[in-house]
C-alpha cells in the first residue's frame, strides 16, 4: 500500500545531481534524506524498497563515475521518518 504515492524515478536523481553540479560548481553534494514511503506489505522481505534503494544508488554511482559529479554522501530514511509523514509524529 502506498503511503505517499510518490513516483519512483531513479534517473531523475542522476539528472538532478548533474544539474546541481553544473549550476553550482565547487561544493560537494550530500543527499541527507532519501527513501521510499511505501508500506512493507510482505513483512521483512520488502523487495520494492530494496529495488528502490538499489536503483537510486546505481544512478548516483553513474553520476559520480560517468558524469564526474562530486557526490560525497547519501543517507537513507529511517523507520521513524515514515511515521512523521503518515501519522503526524514530530
């Protein structure tokens, strides 16, 4: 079940960090929060989240290795981040 119903578009992250790197050359890029807010339907075996993280991280790797973008950090969402969005916890 989709909590946020956001689109999963891994190539968009690569495009975005490339744009940032060209528009603001010099400072390194740190992605401080990223993830999928879909509900874990299968319990512990959540293939959709695994696929989402894998695909986005692969696009970041392409941006770094193939495009030369200076991405130095990436942080995934924590379990509690989804409760903030879905249930209003702060």
